[in-house]
């Protein structure tokens, strides 16, 4: 905070003392009023402190001139002058504060002055921030108003009217500078143009373009802060940008119209009407191209100008796509006014209005009529250049006049340029040149064209085979087309070599091999096919595939594989003697001597089919599946049941090893591989393993299989069965778990035969009854009898279990040692395969301890019920559903019910106010869900008799003992009367606060005037009247002190629950000692020993404690020279301040009562509040105050205060 101190003397000392009193203050000093005013004009000043006389100028004059420069500037008078005109003049002129300067300097005075300054500056800053906030709102309103402004006049109007409408400013006007008159002439005014307290001028310019000046006026005194100035400048930039936008928009509109008319393309704007585009505007080129005027084309349907085909495209989807920005360039045909056809290329886009709504399209047309004709001419040359073959043209001199890039590259040249102008002979060896001259060119002359193979010569000297085509072109030129067939020749050589290898394999393979076309005609077969089917090769290769299949076989369904390859089928073939063989056929698409064909490899699986038929039967009976694996292809065929068990969709009949491996459980794959390897060596294949189905389910499988070996001992196939044993495994696991559970359970479990003899007993039976296993086996359960029941009890038990029903009850039995136990027992009959009861299983849980606890809890519950019913406040528990689980009588009385009737009900059933129900419900759920307690200081509740009461409630999370469910425990106290009492106290406190203000301000100011006038009168009163003047002065001073004392009492009374803070003890003591010394010059105030520099727990009222004790020690002292001694004793956690005097002392019987409110001595003319205030404040700090006798005479007041953390 920057403070300017203006005074004739001690300015530097005052500045230093103020900065020490509060480190937030930066104080600069001036003794010259004009220099001070210059600082206010040019520098930031937050507050002015001024004396009354400053180098001949009246402090009030300085105040008025400072406020003219900076309205609202905080101004504090700090002067020792106290005439009436100074006080009343300062207050009348609206000075911020008036602080009287004492004759002697003291820390208290500077602390007080610093505090007054920081308070007024903080208040001034708060008001400035509020002004800035309101100004920002005005700027935002102006920005919003400028959005739709399209002219300079609209900008002026929007700015001025928006500023005045904000009610913050009286007037606003925008003026324009006129060079001739050298003045600003308003062009727009809003509000009232009057002489205002403050005017702000904002320049409106951008890029050296001057748009004018904005002037804003307010009729209230205020000041323009740097921040506010910056906001006004920002407003000016906003307005200037709006001017610039309007100017730019007008320039662009003119340029756009110019471009529109001079555009080298046809442009038309359309609008939609009844779903059809109409021409709203077009440029002159559009009209000229179609042979119309612009006026003739406006409002005319666009479709009327199109050809029939183009119009149909427009109306069907083209226009709609253009409106949706989904239009790509398209060709459109127009019919001109004279009937000619005009070809154009169209690009269309949506046209938007000012609100951003689509209202039509922008259509740009490019005339491509001439271009399309040119395309026909260029098409042939373009095709030649893009050809992958070499293309060249020879003139009549057999020289190259054109070569494409491919032609040059075929002959090993990077660029066709070197070959242009040379003859074709450069690209061939002599032998080929002779052949061309002797054979090729004569044939070309006769037939007009020639095609054949030749050998070309590359640039590097190597030769290559080529296909060559020669033909005559326009004007006698020869067109040469060349293709390099080096790769083709190499493939033919490789094919010939491969054909022999494939022929050898074809003949020596053991399976039947067929090659046929897609119509089913057999093209070739191997020897195995002839021997298996009983045909010779010539006969079989002359047949159709349908002739060696049963009549119902449809060739296209099985053998046409053009859509997908390869395919595998299982079909039947018929031998020459009519037998049918089951074969597995694999089909592949091949090229057979340049023709598409099908290669079929067939393997005889008749024997396997017989085994599969047997397995199918077994599958139906034993709920198992079968599978067959071909070892040569590693492909497996599954039965339908396997697909079901393994959870695989039956998309094809053939399964690869990778599919099987993927389904096996990772932990079982190694074991299955080892078993399979052993089986392929002749070992039996019988394995149990897990699979993981595609949906993640784990299942157990058992597989058994046989391996078929060929004559050489090599495995050729496997056929096996697979059974899902998941349920068996689960039962085994459950049985094992059940056995372990029974053995480990703490419940007694025993099994008897039908006659009741014990056949099995788990260890818990021994632990509960005390009988060993040998004593139990063979015995009857009557061994545990306690004699508590007669025969009829056991007859009911036996009748129940023999009828097949379960018996359950709590029963009192007896241990081996004679101790009675309570068992919660269940006896269940077990039936055999024939449905007859064969055994009984008994399960017993020892609940002896629980029964004892329940009885104890019941007694405790009854006692608790008595206790909570004695509680005068509401105590209740509600569960998550809002039901009352527990309620005392005080709670039930609210609703006019008994506790028993209340429990089980909800607030919804009890309360008439649904708002109260909803609020209580929300509070309860918040505590239950968060697990945190909640205190509700005040909430209304309507009782059964319709009275609305106020309750203070505490809610804590609670768990219902019987069920363990979450609940909330609530304790509610009726505070209706207490709140009414607090409201009365609040009103009394407000009244006291108002009285305090009157005492502090009005009465104190009047007393200050009395003192000022009386001191002035003192010069004019004669000697005989001096004593009366002195009496008036003393009485007025006493009254001022009484107001100060009343102020302190009121502050203590009204401060409520304000927490103490940390206060510098040394600074406070020294300030009060200095102040009292200056007021009582005849008294001696001294300190004994060094006063410690410590901080104590207190607040800003601590100075009142010491001021009252020091004044009390002097004013109630009957010695000729009152003496007061101040000393301090400190410990680790507190200090004791001793204030000793040499007065008459206080009798022991009054040492406690002197601190009571209104207590004062007989000779005292005070209020009796001083010592009461001392004890009240010290008690609030957590300290104590007491009185002791001084030696040899007088009194010692002791104040003990706690230290803050060191």
C-alpha cells in the first residue's frame, strides 16, 4: 500500500514508524503541498495522511484539491490541532478518518494510525474491484451488441446506448475530429451531456486509421484506476475492430460483386421453392452463354434450362446433395436459347443466410464443350503413351519419328530421344535385318500388317526375344508394337521341366488322381485310379465324372469350384463291376495345358466308413463322439457330437491340427502330445485331458483311438472316440471336497443305518460330545440323551424321518462328562437305488454359548430399553429403507405412538410434510453411504398434534446387531425454546451494537466538540471562572474515557466466538505504559527487570486489559505521588504480568468481588466496568487474573496468559 504523508515536521520519522508498525505500508513524505499534489497527479497513491497546517495551507484545502485530482482518494487527518472547526470541517468534508496526534510519540499511536490507514485502503480497493467488475459487464454487453452491427452508424448507436443503459454512466458520445475547426464534433450521443465528476476519453484508431473519440461521463465522484484505464482501452480496441470489420466487409462486398461479374466461369445463385431450385441471381457470362439476359433468367426454374437427362439428375438427388455439402463435380448439359447443347462441368455448394441457415446453392459451371472434342483427338496418343508395350512410329524412310517410354526401356534406353531420327536397323543384328528385309516387310506390304517373334538388340549388346506387331498408319507411316517375352520364354522352359516331374508323381502316387474340366469331362487319370475302379486309361479318360458316381450325384454341386479353392468332399465312386467305394476327395483349381481344370485326389475310406458307422451307433448309445484323422494331410474329421462337446461351430467337416491344439488346455498339451507319439509307435491311446471351449469354458474329455498302419509300418490314419467326462470329474471333485469339508467342519456330522446305529462320525462329534470314535461306532444317538424329553418327543422325531421328511430342532443333549449342551440339529433320511430309506445323516451345531449369549443379550436389551426410555431427548435407529428399527419413548411421543407401534414404520407414514420426509431421508442415506457422522444444527419437524418444532440432530453410522444391516443412529434435541431465546439475545445484541455505535461515534464526536470549544473559551474566561472551565474539561475528558470503556465492553460483549490469535506482549505493554504516562503526568510508572519479547494468546483487546489496570492503579491511589511498577515473570508455557501500586490496597473480602460488573469503590466516579472487562478478556484468552497485597502497602494485580507456540 503506497501512502503519502504530508506535514511540516517529523515526516521521515513518522514514515519509518508507520512502516515498522505494518510492513504492508510503503510511506513517502512531502513537506511541500504542491509537490504532494504533483505526486497524486502522476503517481499511484493509495492514501494521504495530512496534518492540519502544512506550510501555510489549510489541511482542508489540501484535502479538497487532492479529491479533485483523484475523487474518492482515502484521506486521513493526523494532527495535534483540536479546534472545533478542524474536527467538524474534516467530518463535514467527508474525510475518511481523523486521528489526533499526541504531544509525545508512542507505539500505540502509530499502531492505531497504521491500522486506520490499512482499513481505509482495503475498503477503497474493494470498492475499486467492484467498479472494475461492473465495467467488465458493460464491456461484455457492448461486445454482444456489436456482433450484428453492419454499418458505422449501427456501431456508434450500439456503443453509446449500451453504455448508458448499464446505468453506471450518465452519458456517452462518439465524436469525429475536424481538422478545419481543430475540434471533435459528436456524431452520436446517448444519455445526458452535463458537467460530470469524471470523464474518460478513449481513442478509436487502428493501423493509423482514426475512427473518432469515445467520451464516457459519470455524475458520481470516482477515480479511474490503472486497471480501469486498461479496461477502457480494451473497450476502445473492441469498438475499433468493429469499425474495421464493417469497413473491410464493405470493401469485400464490392470486390466480390466485381469478381462475380468478371469471373471466367458461369455463376448462378439458387434458392429453394417447393423443393425445386430457382435462379435468384447469375453473372453476365452465365446469361451470355445461354443466350438470355440476366433479368430473363431471374426466378426461372433451373431445370427448364437443362437437357432432359440433366434435369432428371438435378431433381432426383443432385440438388439435395448440394444442399447437404455432399456434391462432387458433375457434367451437366444446358440447352441454349437457340436450341444448341452446351456441355459444362458443375461444382455446387450450399448457400447460407446471415443466421447460418441453408437457403440455396452456389453453382459454378465451366464450359467444356470444346474440351470434349479435343479429348477424342488426344485419346489415341494418350493411350499409346500409357501403354505397357513399346510403341513406335516409322516414317516412309523407316526412321523413328515417335517412341514411347516403354519402347525405349525395352531396348535398354532411359530416354526415347537418342533413337528419334535413327532407323529400326540400329535395334537388330544383321541376321534379323536380313530376315526382316526378305520376309517381314514383303508380307507387311502385301497384307498391311505383320505379327510374329523376333530377336531384338539392347543398348548393352545383349539380345532378347520379343513379340512384334507391324501395321500401316495414316500417311504411310508404320506403327511398331514390341513386347519383351524373355520372362515368358523362361516360364515355358520351367513348365516343361516341371511337367515331367509332375507326370512322374502323378503316376506313382497311391491315391486315385483325376483331372477334369469344370463341366465334369475327365481329361486325365493316373494308374491307381484305373486299377481301383477297374478301367483301362483310354476308357476312363473318355468318360464323364457323373458316370463313375451314383445316379443321385449332381456334378455342379460337388465339382464346380470356381468360387472357392480348395475343397474336400466325401463321396462314393462306382467301380466297373458296380461296387460302391467310399472315398475322400480333395479338389484344387489347376491350369492343365493352358486351360482351367480341376485336380481331384481320392482315397479309399470304405473300411473307415464301416468303423464310423459303428461309432455313430455307439455315440447314440453311450453319448460319445468319434473322430478320424488322415496322417498324410494332418486333417481331422469330427462327428456332430464332438462339435457339440467341444463348443465349435460346424462350419466344415475337416479340422486342422492347429484348431485341436488351440482347444487343448495349455497345461495338458504336452501330455496329449506324448500319448499321441506313443500311439503312433503302437502303444494304446487312452488319455484324459481338459479343453477350453471358444467361450472360455473348461471341460474334461477322455479319448481312446486305434492307429491304422500301412504295409511299411507307417501310420496312415487314426480313428477314435471322445467322451465328455466333465460331470464325472465334477462329481469326483465335489465328493472329495465334501469329504474334506465334513472332516474339517466344526459341526458334528454322523451317519446311522436305518435302525439308528452310528456307522460314521466326523472328528467334531468327538470334540462336542466327548466320546471317542470307538465308543461312537455301533452306538445309538440315545447315548447323548439328557433326560430332558419324554418318549413322545422321540416318537415324533422317528415318525418324521421314517416318512422321508427332514427333522430339525434345537435339542438339549449331554456330554460324556455330564455337562448339558444345546445342539441345533438336523436329521435327513438317505434313500437307496430302490427308493427305500437306507441311512440317516445328522448334522448338529453346538449353540450352547450362543443360547447363553442370547439370554444375556435379552436381559441387556430389556435393561437398555429402560435406559433409553429414560432419555428425555429423541433417540432412534432407522435402516436403509427408512424403517424405525429402534425408538425411545420420547421419539414415539412426538408421533403420538408407543415405541412398539412406531418401530417398523417410516417417516412417509408418520409425517404430513413430504418436504420434511425427503430431507430426513436424504440426511439418513448420506450418513449410511458415506460412513461419516453428520450434525444438523437445526431442522423443523411437525409433531402429531400439528405443532412445528425445531430439533438439533446428530446422526452417526450404525449396524443393526441382529441383521448386520447398515443403519443410522440419531440423537435429536428439541431446541425450539432455545432458538427463541437466542433470537431474543440476538435482538438485544443488535440493540447493544447500535448503542455502542451511538456512544462511539455520535456522543464521542459531540464530546470532542465540547472539548474543542471549551479549550477555545479558556482564553476568554477571566481568572475567577478558570476553575469552572477546568471542571468542564475534566468532565468532558472523563466522558470520553467512559465512551472508550463502553466501546471496549461492547466489543467484548459483541465479538461472539472470535478465536484469540498471537499478540506481541512487549509492544502492547510499552504502548499502554507510554499512553497512560502521557495522560497522568503526576504519576510515576516504571518497569522492573527486562520485559520479555514473547507472543501470547490474545487479540487486539489486550491493550484494554493493561490500560484499565494501569489507570485503576493510579486513579484509586491515595498517595501524594502515585507509583506503579510493571514486571513480567515467564515460564515455558505462560507469562505472569504484575502491576503493583502504592495505593491503599484492597481488603481480602473484596479481592474477588472487585471483578464483578458494576463493582466500584465508594469514592470512585467510574462505571465499575474496567476490572470486569479485564477478567472477561483474560478468561477468554485462557488465562487468569488475581489480586495480592503489595509490600509494604498497596495492591498487585497479576495476569497470567498462555504463550503461543515458540
